[in-house]
C-alpha cells in the first residue's frame, strides 16, 4: 500500500482515467446550473444529469472529475464517526453511452490494487441481488475472493429524480479493532471496520417525479470514490479528519481555542465539526 497525500491521490486518480480515454473536467460549482431539483451539488454525477438523460450532448463520452460536494443528511454524525462530512470531494469516472459494467469494475479493481497497491484480501464488493452480470464480471475478470462478494438489497443508487440504477460498492476491511464487536458485524455495518471507498453505479433508468423508472436509451456509468476516505486508508489514519486534507484545520482550531486534540472525546468531536463546517462554509461562499 502506497502512502499518498490527498493532492497526490487526487492527481493519480484523474491521470489514471485520462490515460484510459477520459476527458478531465474541473469541479463544477456547488450551485446547480439549470437544475431546480437540487439545492447543492451532492454527488459527482449531479452536474452531468442532462448528459445521462440524453437531453444534452457531453463534450466526450468519457469524463473524469474530482467534484466538490455538500450533503447535510449526515450532519448529526459529523465528528462522531470516522467518515461522515458535510463537505467532501468525490472522485469520479463517467461514461455516457460508452463503456458499461465490465470496464467500470475492471478499472476500479486495477486502480485500487495496482496503482494504490491496496491488499486484495482486505477488499470486499457488494452487488444488487439480481445483478448476475456484475457478479460474473467480479468473479471472472478480477481476482477478488469470491467469498468477499456480498449481495445487498440497498445496492440501488438514486438521489431524487433523474438517472439511477443498481450499483456495486467496494469496501476495505480496516480490522477488528475498528469494529463494533458484534458477532454479526460485516460489510454494511454502521461501524468503522468496513469502509466504503468506491461506488460503481450502473445507470440504466431515469426516475420521474411520480416514481416511475424509465429505461435510458443509452446505459451509462457513474462512479464515486471518496477522496477523504481513501486518503485515510493510504495515510493509515484512524479517521478522515486526521488526514492532511483536514488535520491542519483542526491544528489551527486547537491553537485558537487553546484545546489539545486527542485528549478528550467531546473536545475532539467539536474540533472535527469545526474543521468540517469551515470547509463547507468556505466552498459554499
């Protein structure tokens, strides 16, 4: 496993997909353009909804970005878990009627195990129960342990109206010491042992406001790889907040507040909240 700074990791990801025929685009504004269904951009695919639905033609059928995102759904968990934020960066590779499941799965596995050298025996994949195609690709085109493939009903990605579909998530096992101790602890548990680092969404449908799922004319790929989460793994940190992407803010806040980080749980939560919210407010402004 290679150590990388957050900046190096971001660049490595984008370069990998540029090498594989993707056009690199800058992060879009957090304020959605011509999309009244969203208050803020909360996913890497959100700026490309018109490309996914076919209403607009993308500049290229393969695109990669590191998209700034804001989500407030998990705001009560910020600082209390190792992975929840309101502001985060989503690394993504997208296909608009170009490649589909085969290349999405193959490239994700190649990047994680080849470029980043993550231990294969620690990686797990989840799939939608009816997605036999994804299961076949995982078991025949990668060398993941077949016993590390889990079928979960909630492996269907959607965020309001618009493009959606079944997905395949990739987790890394961070060890029993990071777990909850429950005998049923496993992939999908809310504790910090199994960390989701990548979501491969196989966009096949367009969800309408009345809840219908209309098949898209062209099947697409929407992926999201959490920069902060992956950085915590590569930097061997107990949480996203200790990475070089966030800890300098905590250090500064500690100095201003005259509080020492790592001595008191409640103080640490407060400092993490400050770091998270400072980043969110800065980019929203």
